[in-house]
C-alpha cells in the first residue's frame, strides 16, 4: 500500500465515483502517536461512514511504541516486550505501514510532501505531528562526559544499565527532582547504586507540591536511601581531564558530590523544530500551537492549516504544553475522530496526577500551586492535615467557596472527591456533614465512621484514558463483572494503574447494587469469600465437611463449594483426601485420583521430579503402557502420561508404578504439578548452578500441595532460560551468585510473564520465600484463581508482595512457614495410601453390585495406539 | 458409547414383581454416588444411586440416622457424550422458592440434573432417566 500513489493516476483513468484513501502521515511513534493510530483504525468499526485511510508512521526510535510512563520498571524485571504497546497484527491487518529508525527531515506543507532522513519522500493528505519531547540537558560544563545520560528511551536505559554494571560505578546522581527525576532515581536504585537526587528548587516535584508536601515526600524518599539535595545548583561536572568519565558534581558555592554516573532529568522540551522549519506557529515556551481541533496554525498568517495536526507533548494548546500522557491521549482521540468525519474537540485537560513514586503515594489536583509558588494567596482558605510521624501531608484549597486545588502525600483517601470538586463536576454542598474538614482526615482513621460521599457519574475515574465513573458504570451494567473485563471494555486502569483501587471499589459497589454477587461469596451455600472460609477453617481447625457446613453454610452445598472446602482442608494437611466425608467433596479427578477423559476412562501420570528419570524407570513405564494397552504421551511438564485406564484398573496400574520406584504425580489435583528443569551446570557448558537438583528438591517439597488452582514451576540453570521459568507460578533462574525468583506467571488462555521478585538468593532464602509465597497465595486467592489474576488484583502489587513475604509486614511469615512445614511433614503419596488400605481400594470398583463387571468403551487405533472412538 | 457385558450375577427379587434389589444401604456412601448394573427387560443398564443426607445437616451426636436419608436413582450415562460417569459427579442442592432441589453435576462438563425428575437445570434438552427407589430393611430396591 505505501508504494501505491493514486494521485499519480491520470484523472481520465480514474472512475469518478471511487473515493481515494486519505493518506495520513504520522510523525512519531511514541505513546500518543501509537494511540492515535489505534484510534484511527478502531473507529471505522463503529461508524460505517468515514473515508478509507492509508496510514504511514515514521518512527525515529528503532522499536515499536512502548510505555514510557512505566520506564523505570525496565530495571525491575519488565522486558521490552512487557512495555510494548499495541498489537502489531491489528496495524498490519489495517494496512498501516511503519518505518523505523528514520526521521522526517523537512516538510513542504504546500506540496504536502515530507522528506525523510534516508532520502525518501512521502506525499500525504494529512500530517500528524506527534514528535513528543526531548529531555532538557542544562548546558553545564562537563555534561557530555562519558557516564552522563538522559532518561527517556529504552536505548537510554540500556546505556545506563551498561555503564552502571562497571565495578567502579557505585554512586549515581539524578539531576532534577521532579516527577521524572524521582522515577530515574528509582531506576538507579534498582541497579543497586547509592542514589542521590539534586534539585535547583527548594522543593521536590516543584511543579506539583508545596513546601510542606515536599518535606513529607522527602522523608519518605530518604527513608528509601535516596538522598535529596535541594537548592543544589550544579556549576560543572568533574572528571579526569577534559573528556574523561564523570567523577562528581560541583555547585556554584563549591559543594561537591561524588558520582560515577549522572542522569539528567531536568525537564523536557517539545520537539517542534520540524514544525518551526515548516512555518507553523510555535508557542512562547515552545510547542506547536493548536486549536481545539488539534490543528496547527501558520506562523505568518495565524490561520489554521487544515492539513496538519499536532498532538501530545509537542503540542501547545491554549498556552499549555502538557507533559502527561492523559491529555495526549485526548488530543489523539480528537484528531482521529475529526479525520474520520466526526466532530470532536479538545478543550484542555486535567493535569491532576495521582501516583506511587518510589512506593510513596503522591497526588495533586486542580491548581495545586499559586502563581507565587507555594505561599498561600490572600483570598485562599486551606484545609490541612499533617502527621509527621506517619509521613502524611494533605492540603485542599478553596477560594470563594470553591475548591481550587490541593496536594496529598502519604495518604490519598478521598482523592477522587477532591478531584471532582476541583474539576467542578461536583458541588461542595453535595458533601455530607463535616464537609471538607472531615474529608481531609485520612479515611483509615475512622473506618466506617468516615463520611460516604456519592461521586457524580461525570467525575473522572481514570485520567490517563479519560474514563469517567459513568463510563465504568455503563460497562458494568452491560456485563463487565470483573476487573479484567472492565479494563478491557473501558481502558480504565490500563495506563499508570493508579486508579485501580478506585476501579475495584466502584466495581464491587455496582455489582452489589445490581444484585450480582459482589463480595465474591463462594456460592449460595456460604456467605463468605474463599479467603474468609479459609481463615475460618484454619482458625477453628475444622477437619470435616460436616463441621464446616453446619457452622457456616447452608443446605447440601454444591459442585462449587464442596471442592473448594475439600481443597482448603487438603491445603491444611487433613490426611487422605478420600477418607471420611472429604470423599464427598472431591471433584471429578481428585475423586478417583486420576484424570477423567471424555469417555469415562482415566489417565495415569507418575511423578518424575525435575524431569529426571532413570532408564529402568522409563522401561517400567513403557511396560505398564504396553501391558495395559494405554495410549502413551510425553507431556509438556516433562513427564509421561498414560491414557485409557478404567476405574477398576487403576489400583493395578499404580501398584506397578510404585513398584518401579515412582509415585503419584498429582496431575488430577488442583495442586503442584511439576518443577521443570534444564540440565544446568551438571552437564551444560553454560550452566551456572545445579538446576536439576534444585528442581527436584522443590518438587519433592511441594508435591501434593493443594491450592486454589494448579501450580507450575521451573528452574533454569542460566539466563538462557531453557526451562521457561518466566511463564510459571514460581520460576527460578540461576545466577552466578545464587537464584533469581520470579512469581505469578501463567500459561493458559491469557498468558502472563512472571515478575522478578528477588535476586541472588541462597538455597535457603529461595525456599523460605517460596514457602511463604505459596501459603500466602493459597490463603488469599479466590476459588480457581491462578496466581497471575490473583497478583493483578493484589493491591500494592509487587511492592506489597515483597513487603509481606520478605519484610513480613503482616506478621504472618511464621504461620505461613508452619503451614508449609506441616504439609511437608505429613505428605504421603495418595496412591501408596490407597493401595495399603483394602477399605480405600473398595472404591475403585465400577459397579458395586457386580464387582467383576465393567463397561466396555469403544476404541479405535491411530498411529499404533488405542484411542476413544468419537 | 458403551457395550455392557451380558453376563450378570444372580439378583434377589422381592416378592413384588418389578422390584430388583441392587445394593445394601451401607454400600452407599453419604452424598456420593455409586453405580450399579440393573437388568431391564431390554437388557442391562448402568444406574447411578445417590444416598443424600437431609438438606439441612443437623448433627445429632455426629451421626445421621439411616431413616433420614433420601435415595435417588438416575441413569449413569451422561447424555452429552454417552460416557458412564454420572455416579461420579458431585451432589448439591439449590433452593427454588420453598423447595430444595437435590442435584448431581456431570463429572465431565458439570451440567446439573434434578435427581428427582432427571431434568437438566442447565440445558432444557437434556434429561436423565429416573427410577423409583424403595429402601426396606437396609436393602435398596429399584422398580424396573
């Protein structure tokens, strides 16, 4: 498509009724440019009208668009893939063509031709400038020494990581204490450097926070070992000779700070040079001036150029250049809608921010600071709450009875109410008794006594994607009854993620109102969530269904709660799962200690820990398969699966398995399945640890552990990762110093990569953390919830998980370890336990009144093996 | 699809014609099914028997008296795919107004059936055959 140019076709040959595709040239493939193209190609599904489009994207960076807001997670385990935005296949299908690693050198607006840096020229009907910003590096002498970096692109981060990996690089300094600077500091901290932040102003985040808020933020930041130097005006950067690597910063007053790596994050400037050269109007403080239609203006005439739009950080609207992605997305939506023939306008955007910076909650809304800086204005009233011990500072300002803005540090309760008030989507008199004064106090302090205020539907819930509370409510009413569906439907929560707790609250409140089981009560027989039931069973030490249902349930239970209670009892080490009334709780597979197949026969899966097996054991399995005529297959979990066993044959088969020295593989349980391994340093020339031994140890420790859903694991012997540990519930990758632990990866319908949890662990630390993690998950997950969705809903995410497991913030580590110890101590192979007991064996009879009779499934043969007839 | 063996052990018949003893009540675990082979006039059929505790489980010294049980008999073959598995499904109960409906869910794909009427709660088109059960003297009889 990019090679076709219909304009070249002589008019005589063109049928007059054919509509030519509108050629849209997008300059820039950052977050906003990418969103713009998505909006363009998505809309046509919703409206039948609108022109055909031929979209070309010019990307200066050599990679597809990625989430720049989440850049610092690149050093926290996120891969390039994790950060990549959008779906290249959708663009391919829509005929969008992308050129990577090339820039637009100049534009001739009259002829509507763009000249590329590689010599090509592209004609367009409409040009969209989404060139974003460039980091501002102050022209301090020495700023270009080796070891000085910008903080904007993945290439920057790769370079920073490379430089920081040198032994002599131990201290890093970030120049700039704003939002981005603190993010960069977090990144350096994740690299293990002693980290400092220097800022010229007397406050951190000087654009958003006032003095007291900054003071509070600074305490938090320094608690995390990031030292802040305010009022620090760098004069020059020291180093060896003229071009040697950086060794420190020196201020105008002679203060010095040693550093072997310096990251500049002192602001951003719009990259409007291309527009300026093309004769477009540029704002006083930079940026391509646009009107409400996001169209650019001619510099000379001041008139709108209907063939050029500018969106994102490069644009200047009503005198403002926005450094946030939310307004950029709004501009992208407006520009795209207009190109498709719809009416849409951008009338300015909310610059409220609510985020977690180095683990600290920070928010600002409305006009947070007066033009005079952080001093109070004459007609301004302030409602303030400060708790220095807890590191909390909250301030809401009003002028003339209207909320104008404010800042919150350390506690963000009631943020959405303040935000709605400052955005004038809510009135002050809608507040209950106590008004603002009661809301300024953190809501945790009063629990249910805190005032409940109903926010209007027009209030924004997600500012990154401009989603209102009303939008969310509509989606819920139309059937999005869980967080995943709601996110997919509205896009809320898919930007910075800061609105997720609010989204959760809204979802559950709405489900409640709709009469849908909001609290995720297990089923109609129990008014508890699985988590609550787990606690009840554990605390009361129930050991039977009868006890549980008579104390806390109703009726006879059902196929939902019975297996759930059965699983909980089993997780808490309640003995043979088919004894007593537990037998009546077991689901299809557990009930027969085998996996039921479509024709009522079963499969047999012996445990092969770590995937290591002896030739004799392999032969034994082969003989079993042959003697019982079982379809044999090797599974993805590195073990052997034998299919087609009838109920009454199971005991005989398992006796042979046990005789071969193997035991139950628990393929039939929602339990630990396998711990895969690569051969590791035993054999492999690249291996750095003995991954097989560790995998075997882990598998033998956690075998038989029942959990809300199956658990899969793997241990890789080096970073080549041949055991694919990163797709596992808990995955281990060897390093030279020990083991890296990754958590909450899942395969299945919606695969998700595990996230890096901890690095360079010893064998003991590794096992301790896994013990705690598994028991914590088992204790708190919902029924049939795998670790990935569980993690996604975990408020506080990875930080919270680390605090619970590593720092024991909930004080339950000892309990979790004790629960796991009990599991390890009481473990017994279920098939061994079955075969040792005539009573238990009685259940493996098909017809109780005809023990020698069996049904006879119909079989056919395929590739030499017996399979069910369909 | 199953093909049943034609040989069948001796069965006792009560004086009443049409009643066949299929099991002793102690062979039936509580709230769990067992399968029996039953001779009908047109051949043998597998039947799933369920002994259910009263829907409200009131513990009386930890034991529930035999007389308070309900015994149901439905076809053992899953109507969806023909596999002989219904006795291996999980039992449950649901409230329908004042009524409590006892159910069994197919172990394969979990469709729920009313144990009294055989009707499938999740798909109108599916149905399990049901058989009247009599329990006398700890012996379980089916009407054929």
